[in-house]
């Protein structure tokens, strides 16, 4: 039996976490654990070893192993190490299958981590797996994965198509000779022995741009380059270079990585093999620097290169084994793994860096060069998706046996294959009838039809657009531009989707208008399949599915209970199926219940069912085809009947939560009067035992959708239904009150599971919020989204809050003023200063009318309005309001209150904008003292950064750098590596670097700040214009006018639109642009 591939992909998207995705051979999800990235922790240990490897000073196997184990520990913390060990043991040792380990690191954000020589990795001895070198061990394949916007296509030649190989030799007379003869001989032998399958194109013995372009025009599948390479040019800059041959003098003509990779623009081979020193090396300071990295960016599916200088003998040994494996019809990544192993089996063993020198970058999941016969044509098993290369994210089927839907499957396939612009079909029917399972089974059976992929989307409770983008990134290696809105990113994914027919499944559509903007374009290759309880419009072909027939229903019962037990009571089984209406969900629930009751007869169960009736049809709509839903309700009723009263109340309480995972701690808060042990017993012994509740993880539980609806319908039958709703809302208010104005990253992560339930309190159950508590869930939701810079979502919640406040309290109420104030704050964060100013004035007037002029709330409004005046360049108006607010707050709160520190900081920032440094500095210092004493760390970081800016302006760069670094560390610790406040700090730090003469560091930091601001704020925000102006000014100082001018123009256009031509910032940018143009004359 041929071995199949399991996949273990490690994705390093930020400096904190490693996210793992695991798949089996059918690309079914096997879990997504995550762990801590320990780069900073392990850096002191690996730094000297890395330097030794770079200098070719690793001459001892113990040192090599130390480096390998330390690199392994960077990616695999204790949790992930154990997870990997278990997965490796299961796949390789127990199931005797192959395991692909793919490493995907965000090179743009973390070039120094991407540049590490991961091929050295070795599983630590403490894992008790023996000696496992990740880059050489058989039955495991290690490669680097590169995610890009456009998905690369594997070679996948037809059986009668020849594999074309191009051999390009670059041997300049003034450089040491290259040993190309062994590789040439091996390729010539391969071409003779497999003449029907392999064609060796004319060998290029003197590589220059023209000869390379000529051979590429013959569309080789493999481009084998043998020559010289280096990372640093003669000026010691990291650019990545390849030595070609000057056709006139036969000497080296060094070309950089950009130039060399551009040669592949017109004709892209499937595999580029760079047998050249340092061709696979990455820069530790800049992204996408190095020959291999640039070639990968050209959308080449597979790139193999050397990350260190390599001897001729090692390079030849590697290439020979590589082509031997390809001749044996192994995929490219296996060939590389065995070729690295061949090096390790040679003289250098594991005592030197040689075995870890070859690097393979994979942009495709399937490394096979020839198409294989699908497994479905050889057996009844499902095709191996890791071999077919079909991207999909299908959930795992939970049925024991799928029965009774053969006709529906055939009809569905016929509907979807009709050659219309976009075939859209919907499986419609009552709840519990098996719509989702039918869609899943169709996708599994017809997988080979959809070579472009199968995308499974949950239409209810999750954003469809977000899921499409996530699929594009994880399954197609697309990277939609961050500056596009969600609809634009979805459109990008559809435009760049892989070739072939595509099946898009939207499960449980409840509102067609919500998903309509995200549907694929009008191309016949896209097929859309929905499951829904609704009757959709005429443009959607509907397949109404009915209940199972009797034979299929009996077969389903037999699969759950056992054929013998059913056959012994066949007559009663037939009656039971009829009473349940042949509904799949009802049959499964009753079957599971019956299986747990070995002494219960089918006749007795039938009697119990006939006694149970519901006053209302909780799982149906008033359509004729929905009547059989009584079977589902009655099935749930069986379990409900044996629950005691406290458990029934618990079930009804759980149904108040959103249809998402529920942290059990929230349930405990709702029922705080109950003993925790008693509550746990109700959960475990009753709800979990009867399959009425599902455990999703440690302390996390969830109700099935239909059971949730059933419990909701049952609320009318319990005595304290309203009390449960009050308790639920009270618990959500308590959580919301703990969310500060600027939540930390850790708190946001902690709150993620709670937010959907807080939203239930704010929407479905807001009538159970007291007048005092009404605003609190909305404020919590707004702050949660603010903290992640999701300003539009925050604005939506504040809009709802304002509408509800007006509805409950009327227009003249303090809660209405507070709601407007929240909106004004969000508008300010979005750069919508004029709109925010109008709202702030409205709030100020309302508070003065309702409370009088001398209250803390009015002081707060004065301060907020002053901030807006300052941002709009209205400095005199701002100063007057700041001083008024400061005087009032000092009078109400004393001089040592954090709110007073806010006034100090804001007034000082105004003075800084006016270059009134002597007045600004003591105010910043006062604010810092108060923030330190009151432990307001985020506000402290802001004031430290502001004071650093003041020092910048005064030329006190050493002091400025100390403060700026301190602020940056605080922001990153509290808010994460990427946040607008982090970007502000980076922009300031870049200026300091530039003034201190560290120009490379300054440019990198300026660009990092600009990219971060664009990501979170969009291209039109004033802060983005500030970054563009600062970067342009930096380029002007370096006389890089061509790079500076477009930045000035873009910043100026945006500022004139947002702030007007007279704003001081607009004037400053205009002046900078004028000065640049004068220098160009």
C-alpha cells in the first residue's frame, strides 16, 4: 500500500506565537494547536552557534546538535513539542505514513527569524524519539512554505508529456572552477534511460542574460543552475548576487537578486534549482533579500538553493541524489530530503553545516512532477487531497453511515454542472433534516470535479467574507492587500483563485442579502451550494429534501444501535421511525438514547414518545414541509423529561448565550448563588451525559443550535425565566465594566470568547438591562473593538447604543450625551475630526444644560473638544479649553488624579505643536510622575513618547532615544507588536535614528511605522500622511528625490481633503514639497 502524506504546518505570523495546522492525507483538519515563539529567549544560546555556522566553524557534532535542538525549541514550546512528538509517533511509527513539516514565517515582518537556518533543527533528546534531524530523517519532509498573493500551480505533467530539464552552467574564468560534470553526466544518463519521459534541453555552458532568456523560452519544467553566488556585494551590502558570464571577456558579471529573478517573469519553470553559494541565504535585517527569496516572489512553485558556501563535492552529492529520487518518481520535496540525507551520510556527516545547507521553498502542496491516478479510480477510498493538490477545508463527517440520499446527490450534481454564469443551488428543508450532511457528502464524493478547490463557509454567526479571505490565505497562499476593505479583499481572492472548477458551500444561510456581496464573480467555473431553512429567490435553484424513507431510517437506527437489536423488534422499530417522522436528527438522538438504555425496549420507548407533545413547534416554520419537526422536539423532550428542575433551569440559561463557545466561568457568574460543585454536577451528570451540551475545550462548552432553540422554547415552562435573563444581563454587565478605555492585548485575548454573549445582552435581551446598566454592554463591546483598532465595528455598537438610549430615555438625557461622546471619540480615532467636533459640541451643550457648567462631566467635554481643536490646528481655541478643563479637574479631583495628568499631557502636547518647549516639558514630566504613581502604563507610555518628541525637537537625541525605547517596549508589552500607538513610537524612533546617522535603521523603521499605520488606519488618515511626509523628508535628505516626491504628493492630497489647505500640517507638507522641487531645478 502506497504511503500518504500528513501535514504539520508551523506558521509564525508574529513575534509571540507559533500557530500549527495539522491535516491528514485527505486534508481533514487534525487540530490547530499553538505555542509561544521563543526566539528572544533562545537568542543568547543560538547567536554564537549561528555565527559559527556562518563562518564555517562548526566542526563538532555536539555543537551542531546544540544548534539544531535550540532552533527546534524556538518554534516548539513544551506544549507544541509534545504535540509534534505525538503526531509524529502516530503518523510515522504507528500508521507508517509520511509526514510533511512546513515552516511558514512572515519574512516581511520578521526577516531575522525567517533567515535562521531551520534546516539544522533536531528534535531534543528529552523528547524520547531518538535522533531526528528534521532536514534529513526519512518518512519526514521538511520545507519552507511561502505564502503569497497569487497561488502557484504545481507541474503535474500528463503521462505522455516529457519533463523538460534545462542545465545552465556559469563558470567565469576569473572565479574558481565549478564542478558541473557529475551533474551533467547524471542528467544526460537520465535523459537516455527515460527518453520517453525526460528531455534534457540544450546545455547552456556560458550563462548570461541572453542565453538564459533563450533557454527559458523553451519552457523548461526544471531550471538547474550551477555557478557562483554570494549574499553581499563588493560594497558589503546584502543584496544577493549570482555570477553570470560576460560574453565579451568570459569573466564574472555579477547580477543582483532583483535582476536575476526578473529573468523568470515571462517563463516560469516549475522548479528552480540554484547550485550556487549563498543563493538560499536570507537577510536577517531586510525582507525578501537574497536570490532564492526573490525567485520565490516570481511565483515559481519550488525553489531549491544553498544557504551557505558549499564545496563542489557536497553540491554534486546533493544534485546527484536529487535527480535519482526524481527518476524514481518521488516528489520534489522528498527528493530534497533524501539529497540532504545523502550529504549527511557522506564524509562531513553531522559534524559540519553541509547537510543543512540546501533549502527548499515550497509554494505548492503537491511536489509531484507527473499526475498520478487518483485513489478513487483504484479503490473505494476517498482521494488523497495531499496528492491531488485540491485545496479544501471540509469539516469531518460525524455520521456512522450515510444512507438514503442517492437520488438527491445525483440531482444536486446535475444542477451544479449546468453551464450557467454561476450555478447557485440551495439544499432547503426543515431543521434537522440533514442539509449540512448532504452538502458535505456531496463535496467528499465529487471532490475530483473541483480541481480549483472546495471552500466551506459557515453563513450563520460568522462573517462570510472573513472566512473567504482566511481560506485564501491558508489554503491558496494568497495575501490580499491590507489597505482593501473586506469586500475588496474577497474580490481579490476570487480574482486570484486557483484554476479549475470551484465549489463554494455556505452552510445554514439565514439571510441571503448578507452573503450576496461575497458571492463569487459571474464565471461558470464557480459553483455555489447553500444549505438553508429559507425559500430563496428564483435565481437560486432549490433542492427541497424530504425525510428519509423507511428502509433508510431503519438502516440509520441499525448503525447507531446495532442490527441485531433492531431486527429483533423490527415492527416496533418501524413504528418508532414513523413516529419520529423519519427525521435524521430525531433518529440519531433517539438511537443514541436507546443505545445507552440496554434494558429499554422499543415498545416502551414508543410509549414514552407518544405521551410527549409540545404546545408549540419550536423547530419549524409555518410551511407545509416543516410539520415533521415535531419528531425532533419530541426527541429532545425525552431528555428534558428526565432532567430535574435545576438542570432544566441551567439548560434554559445556557440558551440565552450566543451560539458560540461558552466559557463556563460566565455561567458561574450568572448562577453565583449555587454551589460550584453542584453546578458542575448538573452540567456533567445531566447535560453532558445526555448529549444536550458539548465540551469544546478546557472550561469551554457549547449548545447545538437545535438544542439551544429547544431550550429557548422551554423558557416559558420554567418559573424563573425572567430572573435568569436578569442574571444573565447582570453577569454580562459585570464583565463589560472590567474593560478599561484602553484594554491590553492580554485582556483582549481573554475576552474574545465572552464578546458574542455580551452582544446578546446588548441586542436580544437589552430589555432586561436596568437603566443604570443599559450603556455598559455597549461600552464594553465598543472598547473591545477599539482596542483591536476595529473602529467601524466599535462605531456600529455606539450607534446602536445611541439609538437605544434615545428610545428609552428620550433625547435630553445624560446617557444620550454619553453615547454621543463615545461616537465622537471613535470619529476622532478614525481621523474624522470635523464630524467629531460637531458631536463634542453637542455633548458639551447637553451636559451644561442637564448638569450645569461646573461638574466633572463638563470638564471632560471641554478636554475632548480641546483635543479636536488641537488636531485641526486651532491652537488658540484648544489652549483656552485645555486650561479651563485643567482648572476644573484640579478643583474637583485634586492635582494628583490621573484625569488631571491627562490634561497636563494634552496641554503639553499643544505647546509642543507650537514649539513652546519650556512650557511643555514640565507638564509632560508632571503627567509622567502621576501615571507612574497610579500605574497607568498605557498613558505613561504615551507621555514618554511625547516627551521624547520634545527632546527630538531640541536636538537631545540620546535622551529622546532612551524615552522612546522605553515607551515602545511598554506599548508592545501592553498592546502587542502591531498597534497604532506602536506605530507612533516607531515613527518617532526612526527620526532619532536618522538624526544619529543610522540611516539604514531609520529607513526600515520609518517604513515599518508607515505600513503599520496604513494597515490599521487606512490611507486617508492624517497619521498616515504624517508618516509619508516624514519618510519623504528623510529621502530628501538622502537626495532620493524620486522616492520622496510621490510620498509628498500623496500626503498633501490626503491632508487637503481631510484637514484643508490651511491646516498647519498641510502647510508644512506643501512647504517640504516646494523645497524638494527647488532642489530638483
